């Protein structure tokens, strides 16, 4: 279930034109009631005319951080944290 939800949360990182297709694939794999309800809710986001996937896809968008709070580039920080955790 954890990996399934991670895949749902990763949808905005896909190209906008691939989000609906990938979501439909995930929706078909929903096997328990809670995941089916979550998918039903998220389906309104993938089909909405107000919040179309082109407006919430962040594919190839530059990573922005608040320069006053971050002293390291985000990807450098992620790599350092990954080394600490492993």
C-alpha cells in the first residue's frame, strides 16, 4: 500500500500528457476499499477543467528554495541526507 500511495503522490512529477494514463493504470490496481475511495477522489483532480494536469504537473520545473533558509542546493541536501540514512 505504501508504494501504491507513493506512486499516486508522484503523479505531478510526470509530464502532464502522461498523468491521466498513469493514474487510470493505478486506479485499476486499487484493490482495497480505502484505495478505491482515494482514487475516486483523485479522479476528480485528473479530470477537472479547473485544475487540469498541465497546471499541477511539475515535470522539468526548476527546483526553487527559499534562499534565506537553505544554504545548500536542494539536490545536494537530498544526497547528503541519503548518505546519513544509509
